C-alpha cells in the first residue's frame, strides 16, 4: 500500500476504530486513485455511523431477542468430532444454556492443547507427549487379579506392553502402591505384584476393598485428562483432550501457553482471571452459533458476557446470578420467586427508584428508554 494512501486512511483515525482501519488497509487494491479512496472511506464512515446504537436504545432487550430468536430455531442436535465417538461435545442449545447459566460442572469438558516447536510437527514427539499427559490409573495397567482369600493374598498380573509404552517398571508401581496400601506388604517380580496382609486378619472384605482402591490409583499423567486425541489443525498438530486441567497443562514446557484453551469457563476464570473468562464466554458462544450456521452480531454476545463478568466474578444469567444483583425490587420479583423478593424487600424497607424497564411496565408508566428518556420543557407565555 502506497504511503499517501496510508496517510489518507489515517486521517479517519478519530472517526473509525483501529480494527476497521486495519481491515480497510488490508483489503485496498494498490492501484486505487485518491478520489476513489476518499469515496471508499466516506462509505465506510457512513456504514460505521449507521451501525452505532442510537441514544436511548434498549440494548439489553435487543440482545436478548437477537440471541433468543435464532436460539429457538437452533437444531438441538449434538454432532461428533470428525467421526471420533470419544470426542462427543455438547453443542447447540444445551451448550449455550450451560455457558449463560455459568454452570460449574459442564457435561463435556475438553481442552485444545497447542504445542511449541518441534512437538507440533513431529508426530512421534506429539504421541509421546499425549501419552505423557493422559491420566493413567493402575486398573488400566493390570491385566488380571487373583484373590486368595485363605492366605489373604492378592496377586496382580500386569500388562507388559502397556508398561513398556508408559516407560514404567513394576518396582515403581510397587512403590506407588506401598504408599496407599496400609497394612499390606507389597512384593514385585517381572510382571506381577503380590500384596499380602500383614498381622492378624480381621476382615475378609479388606482384601477386596484394597483391590477396588488400587484400581483407581493414578500412576502417571495429568489429573483430570481422561482421553487424548492428536489432531491435525492446518499446518500443525494439536492435542484434543476429554477432561480439563488448565493450570497443570500450562505449566508444561512443551505447551504453547498463549493459544492453549479449555471450554470450562470457571477453570479459565480461576487460572487466568475474569477478563480471560469474558473472552472465553464470547468465543464459546460464538463457536456454537457458527457451528449451527446462524449469524448473530458479536456485540450482543459481548454485552451478555460483560454483564456476566461486570462484578469481577463470573455470574450466570439466573435468579442466583445476574438477576439477584438488580437494584429494583419489582424487577427481581418479576423474574422468579416473587413472594420471597417482596417479603425480603418489605422487611428491609427497600426503595424502588423505577429506573429501568420492567418495573415501569408493571406500574404502567412510560419506560425510560428511547423516546421515554428525554423530558420536555416548554416555555409558557
């Protein structure tokens, strides 16, 4: 792009946002004449002005309807990730409700782990990394258990090929189990472990309980990462996981901590703070909307995300979250559980200043939005 063109575009810096200016610069053909460029810029400014919100516009209502109307028609299907049944992810309306309600435990938590060079283009290193982070329990490594109730001995035969894959030895496993199995002695040979009860035998169930307990024992990997799936994304490989643990994954040296993300909003909030959580809400909702082939202006979603995060904590759009924060008693009462709100307000002697929409509708007054905002002052002769 020529320098004088750049200059002409920059003259509009006070009237257009930097992202719009940048987009114009990227799209302009090099051979454009100055008069044409001015025409283009004027058209952009007009379009930008028309896209602005009018004073007194009830943005909340417009946002609610803009998200609600396509949401009603959204197909309620959940589809599978590239034909891999393990990566079944909540999409569509159930996912949008999950995000806006700010649910603590979501149905299908997953992560996208981006890696640094050379891990993101070397498939063998990538597979090694994926195996390293997958949470492996003792139950997966054992191929058979034999209980001898009479001698109170539990013998566990291990899967040799899996041990080799995870680079583990039976001695290491014996060490891990020793810490957890109180009152039992642990012996290890090439490919089996023997657990024997020390001291007097009181309960026959002890041995059985021990067997169930050690099945769940975590041997290697990152807590919470249940499944791993290496996938090619554009030019590089990334790892998709089922289950999330953002804090521990970001600490790993191979991980590109700038792009790695999870779909659990609360985990992002706790690890990276409220601004990151707001961004995550916008991206997650937008992802669902795009997948469904709808187009909702991103500003509506941004408004909802802002309201959810405005207090510095992520709050859902529920009677316990955002609605609870409303200043007006009548507005709170109109949402859910009205009697509770009214009684509490009466007990505290709350005053309702009727500053918003709902409460004015309830008592039949003009609503303070749009033309209801300005008052009229007349000159009397």
